[in-house]
């Protein structure tokens, strides 16, 4: 998937920590550069994603794309990228990818009660750091 261009119009975001069983969700704004965990939904639940998009009305979406520690792709890399393409096609919003290595480990280390949602917030905050 070709990366969309980030424009000044892209101010509010929903982020997803993709998983086959669970998808963590976070929201945030570029102005604050901060993200808030918004819970976890069942993997593949596009009706729940549609509700989240209706509620939060994001300008763009961010997905975490897992990779091996050396940066090489693995089976879940392709599945996460396919999820991003499906989001783009269904909701007609730009989808940005973030390397999400170790976000779940970091969320657990921080004592998160909902590790998937906390990982989604970390993914979004990483996106904000990479795209000020």
C-alpha cells in the first residue's frame, strides 16, 4: 500500500493495534500530540469500527504493523497491512502505518489494564513523534 500524504487537514486520528482476536483502539489529535486508549474490539468487527469512526470522526487512521526485531516482515505484517487496505476501502480515509515492535511489551511494562488499547495509544503517539 502506498503511503498517503499527511496534510494539515489530518488533525484527528483513530489508531489500531491489529490482532486476529483483538484490536486495540486509541484516539488522539495532532495538536496535542497525545493519544487516549479507547478500548478493545473483537478482531474483524468492522461494525464496531464503523461505530468508532462515526463517534470520533477521525481525519485519518493509523495502524500498527508488526515486524521481526530485525525489521523484517513476518506473517502478521501482511495481515496488518491487509487490514489497513480494508479500512481505507471501507471508510475512504487515509491510513498510515507505524512500526509497532514492542508496543504491547511496553504497555504491559507500564501496567496497562487493557494492553491492546494502551498499545494502540503508543502506536498513535509514535506516529505523532514521527510526523510533527
